[in-house]
C-alpha cells in the first residue's frame, strides 16, 4: 500500500522551483484554511483573502515554516488566524470611520440587522492566546500536543489555556442567555 506524500516532502520539491508541488499542498489544505478563516473574519470574501495571505506567507517564509508530523496545516491555521485578526482590525477601523459619517435617513445599516450570534461573540471575547487554543484544539481538532508544537509552548500551557478558555466561554454564554419566563419553563416540563 503506497504511503501518502507528506506536505514536508512536497515542500522540499517546491523549494527547487516545482510549482506543482506547491499546488499540491495548496489543494490539500485550501478548504480547511478557508473554513477556519470563515469563522474569524467579517465576511466570505475576507475569508478568501485570509487563505491567499496564509499561502503567500507560507511561500514568503518558505525556508522557516514549521511542519507538525509532516503537515503544514497547523502552521497555515496559525498564520490564517493572524491574517484574520489583521483583516478584522481593518474592518473595525473602517466601521469606526463610517460611524463618524452621518448615516442617510432612508438606508438601514446591514450591521444593525445581522447578529453574529452568541457563540461568535463569546469567542471574540477571549484573549488572543485563548482564542487561538480554542480554534486549534476545538474547532480544528488538533490534539493538545500538536497545538503545543505549533505554538511553541509546553502541552501543559495549552491544556491550561484551553481549560480557562472553556470556562470563559461557558460563563460568557451563561451571562448572555436569555432568562426563561415561568411559562416557558413550565411548558418545557410538559413536553
């Protein structure tokens, strides 16, 4: 049974100028990086930009990227997270600028209509270190050991950050959960 070529092996060939090897790594991970990015940025097009930035950075820093068990994906996810933070910061600055411009009376701001939901708000309330660990371990499914290698910290640090992040998420969601009325509570017991 033939073994699958690792990203590290493709990367070594890509460094010699073989574009098809770089394309193989791109094809292997672009959808996962996009899905990861979509949860971190304001919009669909922003997520596509994050994917482009992550792979551009991978090529730009091609001599120093880190592989975890032969895979470039963890490095790409961390890079995508940083790119997403930059794009989100830029979008926030743009919104702040628009807030200083008087709105038209006849057009409603779409940002007032759409809500990211409590889970996205809870994730956004975490510190960068906690958000990164939640994203890598919970959303992307990396093990604690894999996340520790990607982040360059001990596994115990990842476990600790994950524990505190989960508690903070639970507390945030509990604090923002709408209180049930007595009638709603009673209706739930009779079903």
